């Protein structure tokens, strides 16, 4: 399905006017045929002469940016993991200290209970004797 060529009867104009009309028709054709993304790449190709140098530069820049972001993310993740491990060890040490204190307090409480029982027995015996 071929489109019929657009024919215009242009009056005799200067060469600059003809170029302007042709450029306008080309731009209109690009807008109608190409979506915005491909239009941008076509414009870039026209600016670089179609060599693709800008695309290679953009790809290299994107890859470099990706790797820098990736390395930065890994570094931050490593720092966070290290901090979490440090907090785990600190918490473990604190829990160990608290548990050892609780055990010593438990022993003290048991000793006090024994002393209390001994005192109660002694008091009970002394009352019985009186």
C-alpha cells in the first residue's frame, strides 16, 4: 500500500524558500511516521551524521552510572550489615551480663529464703520453750 506522493504546485520562490518547505514537510513526515522515542534517536543521528557515536557515548555513560550506583549500593549494604552484626554482638553481650546478674540474684534470694526459714524455725523453737 503505497501512499501517493504529495504534490504541491509551488510558485517560483527562492532556493531558501524551497529548502524551508522541504524541511517542513520532512519534519511533518517524521512527526506522523515516527513515535517520540524514535524521533529523538533520528534527531540525534542527524546531529552526529548517523554514525551512532552519541548512542555509544550514552550507552557507555549509562553503564558507568549503573556500575557506580551498583558499587555504592553494595558499599552501603555492607556497612548496614556490619552495623547490624555489631548490634547483635552488643545485644548478646548485654543479655549475657543481665542473665549472669539474674543468676547471682537468684542465688542471693535462695540464700535469704534459707536464712528466713532458719530464723523462723529458731523463733518457733524459742516460743515453744517459753
